[in-house]
């Protein structure tokens, strides 16, 4: 029973106000579309990856709704199959990044003395290292990547800024009366962090998570677009790399449907992330909400 | 600003530079794979020599010797760095310092124009939207800000190449100037350079413009709700005075910081747009170096990118007290 109640109260506190926001709702609808596409799309439109050069760069037709690529493979089916891996290397890095940011951020804000200062120093140093170039630098050491490896090397460059925000929040909460009361009652660090601080931190962590999703999407697409790593060929970034750099479809006027379709899907999904991120920010930032 | 503050900031600049480079060094050397091993295979085929000889050659040209302990490599790396020696590029067989010196001006050129344009337009549109919040102007700015946020530089770059470049032939699709021109200080060359910069500048500006627009709007909307703005209105000050002096100025402050920081990030941020246009700036060279696993060039450019970010931060910390009296008093 208490499990259901927790879910319900989480729904009331986080999801309901977000859905009430029109932007967030529009974004969530876009994201739902892509999640459904990722889940059932590959079964509806199976993919044959055998090349057939007689079908190179075909224009859209009933058989190939978005045309074909250099190898004569259906572009639409590739995009549909790529949705899964695209969503995976977007959500998994954001999740890892959120866990890192939350634990390091709370520790840096709550622990005083030298360990706390060291943690804050590490956060500051990671913040000064530009994340995208650093991500590319690490990627250059691998020949190929899988979803988990890629997610970790993206997450390493995502957590610092959010950790800083969370640490600052913890620092300001620490001097509040209810935390002081809990400390005087000697309720223990575990209780203070999870029962006293966490409820107040959740909206911030949620905003950071949503922002990290957006950042992880951009980072993974950019990285794959440069073609530094061998990865799933239906990932949209890899597809775009093949379209632009490997097959030269960009410079063949009748082939533009191929790169253009990939771009349209990328923009649409990114729009979904942006809408959710602004909607969430508005929902939990009362100053922006006031004038809606 | 006193000497002690200046000294403290300078010290923290060097400490951060050292720490950031050390962390990068450690991460890079903990990575699996031996770049010398890969390069040795390349040398073996190219020069027809035995693997042992090729491996020795590769280790020398990369200054990368996995048989040495980590701390020895670390001291060697910093020794070279302090002497300003970034090594020799494998791809270009030229000193990394030279390649960087050649590419930096191109990136500064396109990236700073893009930054200034998007900043000016963004601040103007954002503050107008906030001032007339709820109006049509506001919704137009907000809506276009959200849509433009979904157009990262490489997507804009590819769209520009497809439509303005290939389909209509309005803008050039590669390079920094026409190949048949000799670089020189003459009108023909300068217009050609400007013409080639249009694509990269637009590509770099779209997402950034959206960021400044929405950032300025949100800052100004928050400030309009402050008591001092209400009080100014009650005192009967003109709307235009309140908009300019009471709202725009404080709302601008955080954006000026972010503009200065973005100036530092411009070398790293231009990688994707520059490589679509094959624009020979530092970002394009970085992508080339990464693609060919040219480690000396990769590390050299990365060092430049980090240094630029830290320099920008240093400038912000030194200049900020001059423009924000609230910080000065502390």
C-alpha cells in the first residue's frame, strides 16, 4: 500500500504540475511518440541491411517513404531502428550523470572541512574543462563503443555543473532551522540527508536530470556525427556521418532527402527535450511561473 | 581592486590550469589502447620496416612510452608544456605550435562575430519580450527561442550547405577563401573571406541567439518583480527609464559573464560547424586530429582550449567588480 502511495504522491508532486504546463505537455507527447516508435517500430518495419547499389539514393516512394541511402537501404526503417539506441545513449548518460551529480553535490555541500573543500575543488576543476572537446578526446582512445561505455564517457562530462547547483542548495538548506533541529536531535547524517534534505532537493535534481538529457542528446549526436567511433550504424549521428562525410549525399542534389530526413527526426526529438526542459523549469521556478 | 585580489586570481588561474591538465592527462593515460602501437603498424606498412623499429619510431614521434611509469611521462609532458613545446603533428609533419597559430585567427574571426551578433540581438529581443510579457512580441520571442534551441550548430551547418550551398549556390560550402586567390590585404580577398565566413557564422549563431534571448527574457522577468522596480514605477519614473536603467542593466550582468565565458569556450564550441564547412579554424583541426588519431595535435589543441576557458574566467573575475558595485563592496 505504501508503495502505491509513494508513487501517487510522487505523481502529484512532480508529474501533475509538469503535465499542467502546456510546453512540457507538448514535449512529453513528442517524447512519447519516439518511445513508442522505439518500442514497436522495429517489429512493424523490419530492416534489411543488405546493400543493393541499383537502388542508391532513390527519392521517396511508397516502398521507401524517405528514400534510400548510398547502399540502397531504406532510410525510414534505419531511422526507426536507430530510435532505440538514440534514446538509450541519451537517457543512460543523463541517469549516470544525475547519480554522480547528486551524490557528489550533496557530499560537497554537506561535508565540511578539508574533504568538503577537496570535493568542491574537484567540481570546480571539472567545470572548467570544456565538456564536448573533452568527450571527443576520450572517444579518440576507443575504436568502437557500446551503449554502456559511451554512456559513461558522456556522463563524466555532464555531472559537474549540476553537482555545483545541488551543493549550493544543500549549503543553503543546512542553515535552515529544520535541519538544525534534526542535528540537535542527533537524528544521524543518513536521516538528515534522505529525510530532511532530499524532499527539498528533488525539484532541483529533476531539473538537472532533464537538462542533462538534452545535453547528452547533443553530445552523443555530435560525437557520432564526427565519426570518431564505430557504433551502431542506425544511430542517427552515425547515419548523418555516413550521409555527409562517407557517401557525399550532401553534394548530390537529388539525394538531399536522405540527410534531410535524419535532420528532421533529430530536430523533432530535440524539440521535445527542449520543451520538457523549459516546462519543468517553469513549473519548479515560481518566478517564471507567475506570469504565465 | 587591490594587488592582493589580482595576485589571488592569478594564482588560482595557474592552479586550475595545472589541475585541469593533470586530470586530463590522467584520464587520457588511463584509457585503454596504445596509440604508439597503432601508429607503429602504420609506419611498418609505410616504410617497410620491422615492427620493433616502427614501434620505437612511433613512441618517439608521439612522446608516448607506455613502458615508462606514469609519473615519468607526467613530468616529461609538463616539462615540454612549460617550455611551450607541444610536439610535432603526425598528420601534417609540422610543429603543433605552428598549426595552432595558423588556425586560431580563423576561429576567433567567425566565433567572435557570431557571439557578438547573437548577444546583441538576443539581449534586445529578450528584454523587449520581458517588458511586454504576455504580449504577442513576448510569445513570438519565447516560441522562436524554444524552436531555435533545437537547432544545434552542426544541424544548421548541414541545412545551410544543402539549401543555400548546393541547391541555390548562394554561399560557398568549404574553406575560408577561394583557392585561386592569393591571401593578401586587398578588397577582393577580404570580401571573399567574409563571403566564406557567412555559413560558419550563421551555424554558430542560431542556438546561441536562442540562449541569449530566453536567458535575457527570464532574467528580466524576474527583475521586473523586484521591489525596487515597483518603487521606481510608484515614484512616477518614465517607463523607458525603468526599462533601461532598472531592468535591463541588472538583467544584463549575468549575461555579460556568460558572454565572456563563451568567448573562452569558442575554440571548443566550433568543432562541428567548422568541420561541416571544412573551415580551417582550431575546431576543424581538432576534428581532423581526432579523426586521424594525431595525439600530439589533439593534446596541443586541447591544452589551448582549456587555457582559453581559464583566461576568460580570469578576465571575468578581474572585470566583474568594475561593472557590478555589489561585488566591489564585498
